């Protein structure tokens, strides 16, 4: 696909206004979305621009005073082997091998102040020297990471033997959880020599069949579990990021164990593969709640709910959790939370749709004052209604879902037909108002009833607009196409 230079410049300008952490999180989400079947067509361009920005010399970290801008890249280069294991959600039950991105700043400052201050200072000074080549900086960062394994190990041993040192580390790193994060970081750094080549051998995206039937990934993991048994949770955390169907790791754990009985798996060294699936359910639950509360994108919340539903459905299809207390409790807790949130969303869906279908008033310039927020809320509500209809076995919302669907269907059908009929009778400025409301109604109908039904409505809308035009002059409105485009993107 070809992209205009103007569009590329706009995207780069927007990305440049974000913080390094925000761009890193964006890259992670874009890389995951790229593997989906119906990925956004502009995704590749946005991802390329974000990666170029991260790797460029001008992307300076705000907490690195003075020196060349390249110094701001040192922290990210140092933690690069962790990219596969980083998550942005703070899990209620910490999962070994999944490192919260928010702790990296604390760990970096702790290393530079208390653990290996002279080593970190030397690398930063070299990075600030424009005469030092990029290859030399790469080597220095690699050596710093290698030395950090022993340095962190010694600091952890002091903390294990001295209560005073343990408290001090906790203060610097964010309590016991921060110390646990450092243990995982040290474990991954210590395994970099064999772990990185292994992960390079495993496909970036692993489909469900490969985890449940094929033997290539199974043999690699089985071999490593024999040589490095302490690193099974790390392997599990890497695979859950690459799995197209994370729930399939439950079956994968049974294959590694040689027994599909959940009790046997729970008592085996391969139980972390099921642990990490439960942590993914918790992560998706948190992600869904964050999207609902903070993300204006009307699709994000329902997308997270769909991913959660697919994972839970896969787990419950492949494994009887009723015989495993810990895993059943974890999954049941997320289902209760998600069901409560979906219930509240369903209860408000009817009102959201009615607000979105109100005929907009005219602005001072004579154009319709479209309430895009109301339309976005209705889009989100309808997607949740549709998702709940297909997730009856996962979510405890059957009764409220049925009532909501009945109210939504009646409201959409009656109001959409009424708006189209009123468009035919509209005159003057009312035509733009009625057409904007009809466009919103057809958009919502397409989400719920499908493309074929929406196509019929568009033909009726066009016929009504033509009759209105023949009965009076429709005022020129250059914004109409833009509004229609915005509505479709919603």
C-alpha cells in the first residue's frame, strides 16, 4: 500500500509528541495487532515510524541530563532482552517471568546508584561522546548487562541474609514485588546466551495446532526444561506472548507432562504453562477495564472482552479446572469482575443508543453539531451487546443480555426507519440534520444487524435524500463527507 508523504509526516509528528514509554507500549501493541487476520491497513506504516523513532538518536529520555542525546538510549538497550517478557498491567497475582514495565526505571536507578555505579557512569559517559561508534556502545552495553548478573546476584544474596539490606532494597525497588522483578531480570539476563538463540528459533507467532499437535516447539521446550529446569516459567512467559491462542498452552503443558490430568500437571514442573495462562486472563481483565475507563476508542473495550472470552472458552474446553483449586479461583475471580462490568454496560446500552440517534442541532455556521462522543458510546455499547450474545458460556449475563438485545433491536429498527422517513420530508437545513442522524443510525445498525441490512438502509436513505432534494434545494455542506468518514471509522 502506498502512503502519502503528508500522512507519514502527520503520524511522525504525533509519535514525536509521545513519551518514550508511550511509544514503547504502542510498539508492543502494534506488533501484536500486526499478526491478526484483519489488521488495520495503516498499521505497518505506524509501526515502522514508531520503531524508527525509538531507534533514532534524537529520542532522548527525559531523566538523562546533559551529554549527547544518544545517552537516552542506554537504558532501553540495556533492558532489550526483556522486551518479550514485559507487560503494562499490574497483575493481582504476580507471575514469574512476566515483568511489569513500570519497574524498569526503579531498577535502572538502583543499579546506577547502589549496585554498579561506576560501570553505569562509564557507559553513559562513552555514550555522550560523539566520537565513540555505535558498535562500541553496543559492546559496552552488552558487557554492562553481563556484569550486572553477578552484581545483582550479590545484592540479592545480601538482602536474603540481612534484614536491613532487604528493607533497603525494598524501599529502592518498590517492596517485595520489586525485588521479585529484579530476580526475574537477573534470571533472564543470566540465560541470555542460550535463551535468545532459542527464542530466535521459535516462530514469532505460534498457532493453536502447533501447540496442540506438532512436535517442533514441544521438543525445543522439553530439551531446555531438562537442561534448565529453573527457567520453565521464563519459557512459559515467552510462549504466551507468541501464542495466537494462549489457552492452548494448557494442552501444551499436558503434552510436556505426558498426562492431561489437571492435577498431574499442577504437580509437575510444567505447571507454569497453565499459571501463565491464568495470568493472561487476569491481564486481559485489567486491560478491558482500563479501556472502558480511559480509552476513547469505541472498539478497544469490546476487543479486549473478545480476547478474554476466547481465552476462557479455550481453557474451559481443554481443561477441567474444578479439580484444581488455585487455577479455578483465579479464573472465577476474573469472570466475576468481567461479568459485573459487562452487566453495567448492558444496562446502559439502550440509553446510549437513544442518545446517539437524536437529531443534532445546528451550529452557528449552519452545519449539524454531531455528538461524536454519544456515537462512540453507542458503538461501544453495541459491540459489547454483540459480544455478550456470543459469550453466554463465559459470562454470567444471560438474562440481562437477552433483555438488552430485545430493547436494542426494537430501538434500532424503529428509530432508524423513522429517521429515514423524516429525511424524506425534511426541507432546507433540516436535511443535513436528518441525514447526519440517519447516517449514525445506519452505522449502528450495521454493527448489530450486519452489512446486508445496512446496505438496504443506505438505499432507503439515498432514496429519501433524493426526494428531499427534488422538493427543495439541499444546502451545500462540505463537511458531510468528513462526518460520514468519521462515523464509519468509529
